[in-house]
């Protein structure tokens, strides 16, 4: 079981999103992969993944190249066992170039609260370090940090 469980309310969908954001900001591929069903299906940009092993390998590659990663997720809508999320994250590559990645995700969950389907569309924007908006220390975004809407993202 991975609460909160569907069917989602506004409060539980928001809670599920924050838990996902916190997990991804930890940059721990093994931990993050446990939120997905063993046969979970993903579309992430131009990659199509299936199963926890592929998800974990993907996340390890991702965070090896996307350094100083900071992610904020925000509820777009929800119904039943589905949640739509918009997000932005900032990171730099191994050459020190900063990016802000924007996207949308559609999630579908099993009754036990594990995600069985994740469809992500993402675009990258080259930015300077001075134009970054996602600043905090440690893996968890602090309470009171501006939301995507408050940041104008």
C-alpha cells in the first residue's frame, strides 16, 4: 500500500503530488522506483519504459547528468484514480550550463496507491544561474517556498 489511495480528493491528490515531488528531489532511484507498480509503463520525452528495473536505471542516468536538481510539482486536475500534474525543475549539466525543464504528467494508479502509468511531456529552456527560481538546501522544498503559480511558471 502506498497512501493516499484512490479515488482522490483535492487534498489527497495534493498530498500524493507532494510525496512524489519529495521523492524525486531526493534523487534516490531505488526509493523513487518503489512508488510504481512492478510492471509500470512510462513515456518520458522520447523514451518508453516498462517496469521498475527500467525506471530505476533511467532515474540513475537522469540524475547523473541533471545535477543540482530542484523540482516543484503542482496539481492540474484529478478524477478517480488519475492525477494530472504540471511541473518545473532546474538543473545544470556536467559543463555547468543551467536549464529549466517544464512539463506535464498524467498519472494513473492501482487501488494500492502505486502508479501504473506515467506519461510525461517535457521541454527544456537554457537559463543562467542568475535567473534560477528554485532555491533551497536539502532534498525537500521548504514549506512556504513559492509554488509554480506564484513564481509565474
